[in-house]
C-alpha cells in the first residue's frame, strides 16, 4: 500500500518552489553567455518568441499533466503518463522524468558545491591580491581533484559530498523542507541579484583602466538589448534560443509534473504556471542580463567579453572584478554573488530529488527519509566520476546527454501524448479546470500544432550533432589507449605552425576569428587574428615535431603511452545507460506489484 501523499502548505510556497525549480544556475551563467555568443540583441527576439510558443505551452502541459496524474495517486512521470494513454510503453517513456533528474542532479550539485566553496574563499580572503590570471588558475586548481586550495585532501570531493548531504537532508523532510527553502532562498536570491544588478547598471565607465581604457558597462547592456532583426533568419540562433528555454524553465525533466501532482484536483494551474514562468523570466532576463555582462564589460571592455564569454566567467573572472571594489565591498559582493548562485542551485537540485522520492513512496510505500537517502546515494555514485574526471570530459557528457538531449526527447514525446493521444479537447479542459485566469484560445492551437512542430524541428536539427557525439567526431584521438597523440582541429583554419616546442610541450599558432564591437555603428564585426593551441605531455610522453613545422589536424605530434578522454567519456555514457536501465527495471517491478494488487491499467 502506498504511503500517504503530501501536499503543499500554501499557494505562495508552491509558486516559489516552482519558480525555484526553474530559476537555477542557467539563469545567471548560461543565459548571458548564450546571449553574447548568439549576437546579443539578435538572441532576445527568438528567445522571447520561443518562450511564448514553446515555454508557456510546455508549462501548461506539464502542470496540467501532473495534476491529472496526482488525481489518481501518481506523483512521478512513469505512472502519470500511464494514466493518460493506453499501452505499456508510456510508463517507460516516463522513465525520462526520473532518469533526467538523478543524472542532472549528480553533476549539478558539483557546480552547486563550487558556490559553497567560493563563499568560503571569499570570506577567507583567498582572492585578495590575485590578478585575473591567478583567479582563473585558482578554478583550475580547485577542479583538479589531486590538488587543494585549502589543505583539505580531495577538497572538491569534500565540498561536493557536503552539498549532496545538505540536499538529501532537506529532501528527507518532505515537501515542507523544500517549501521552506524556497520561501527563504527565492527572496534572498532576488535581493542579492537586485544589489548586484544595481551595481552593473550604475557602473558606467568607472571601471575603465589603462589596460582597458574603453571599458563601459553600458556597452554590455546596449549589446544585449539592441534588437537585430536579421537574426530572425538564423537557424543557429533559433536553436540556441529554444535550447535555453528548456534550461531556464526546467521543462522536459519531470520536476514540474511531480510538484503539480501534489495540487488538489480542482486547484488552479493556469495562473500558477504563468506566475512561476514569468518570475523565472524576470530573474533571467532582468537580473541575469544585468550582472555578469555589464560588470565584465565595465572593467574589461565588451571586446574582451565577446572573446571570452563562457560558463567559467562566474568563477574565473567575477572574483577578480569584485576585488576592484575594495576589500570590504569585495567580500559582500562575493558573498552576494556566490550566495545568489547557491540559492539558485539548491532550489533547483531539491526539485530533482522529488520525482524519485514520489515514485518510491507511491509504488513501494517508502517514507521520505528512505527515499531521500536512496536518491542521495544514487546521485553520489553517478556524480563522483564527474568530480574526479571533470577535466576528462565526463561532466560535459552528462550535461549533453542528460541535460540536453534527454530534455528535448521527453518534451517532444509528452507534447505528442498530451495534444494528440490524450487529446487536445480533454487537455484544454484540464488546463482550464479551476483556472483563475482565462487562458487565451491561441494557446490551444499552439499546443496542438506549433509546439510539437517546433520541438520536432529542434530534435531533428540536433540529430547531426548527436551523431557526431556518438561517433566521437569532436576528437582525432578516438582510441582509449594509444601510443601516439594527434593534433585536434583549429576551428576554421586548415593548419597551424609550431610556434615553440619542448620534449613535453608544444605550442601551435593558427589563424582564428574573433568578434569586436564597433561602437559607432553599434555592430559586431569579425576580424582575423593569430591564436594558439598548446599541448602538455607527461614524462613518459614526448613530442615529435620541430619549430616551424606545419601541422594539420590528425597529424601525429607526440608519442608515448596515452589514455585518451574518449575512454572516460564512454564510461560516463555507460553509467547513464545503466542508470536508465536500472530505473526502467524499478518501474517494471512496480508494474508487477500493481498487477498483483489489481491496480495496473490496461
């Protein structure tokens, strides 16, 4: 017999928890980078369009699907989907809604642990006196498990386990613990974000220096908010915008379904879905775009931002920039920034634990404590390889397969189920049941036609990239163990030239392109420059090239005994496949139990 289901303590708590689920690290780390890499204002229009025709419809679908399944006592996607259509396949499609959360949580908590560590180092004063290169080097040292910045052996592992333990403990307290964190964390997140955004908006040219005389925070803001309508014809920008919607709203994961399953049968979901969605958009578009890019442009210039924008800016650049504000303000800024990221992270990672806990309670009668600690154990087993082999690419493999591909696949299938199998007539009635707002009929046809077509296009457009990943076409060192190492690609350049060489080191120069901002024309131009690719080898390995040699991709540059990253990436993929199979087996066992108890659907 399933354990008694929980419920939300208040509507405010539900909305804040849902918003916390959506508001995550991607709002502050991924969105600004995606915007910069896709043309700033060129990105905003497709992004907002995708929010309307894909984001809001998916929120309606997942909130109403979750509430519908909860009506039948189901609180995770395998049997939520099973209640909506005949056929055994749907419960296994629903496995994505548990698999994705455990897989993403296993590496997401590692990023979350960085924020905990950086708060500690900010208060301790670790970054005082460091230049930009040293701050960037600190991150490199921290993510090298064998090294330590505190004297604590395996520091990165220790902080990771501490973060995972905190998540697990809160989850063991049930929805009440999640709701309490959301009520505390979301207001603090917005407060910290508002303070930092104010600094970004008022910095102006105060951060300009002899090295960066043209630095201006307003250049960063203008770049992000000047529309460029020619982007409407760029498939690349649309694909990036659609992908960001998945990340920012946490749709296609199963967490929204789980949270919504605890709503009463006729409670509103329409206004709740819109409220949570727009709160997320406010945090991302208003706060997220007003912190990293303007502050970085205010001290380093927009050209530097265009050339260096990346996920690591938050940890490799921001601590250095905060030091420019003076020691006391730097401490406050660092605590606000990394505290903001921590609350953004934990409100999302807590949501990732609820589908597994809900499923095990529904099907096997497990209490929150048992469900939470089993989730923590599985996440730890899955996550340790991403920590230990971070530099070998396991982290990136998890992020790609679980945090990207899995989301799109599940979102597409659940939309087809909702609109075409469950039926749009029943689906529309479910969305509007108990609604506190009148949902425009426009969304009925968007859900029926536009959303599945757009998701199908995203999936189809991603197929070549998926195939390249499977075939390891991103590297020329494809063997697990090899006696030679080969040069990798140089972007668009056909070859490079050996600039300097030593027995265990080679530096290759090649022609590359970078973007620079033309302030007079308010445009971004592409110019050519000389770039460098460096390779460092171990003592038992040695280079076989000479100064001035012309090196093409796939040319042999070193000999010795090599263990290539492909091995670690393949192990990561096998772990993900094993996790999916394990959850599928658990779902099958739950099915057999339901058959025995006479609860199985046809």
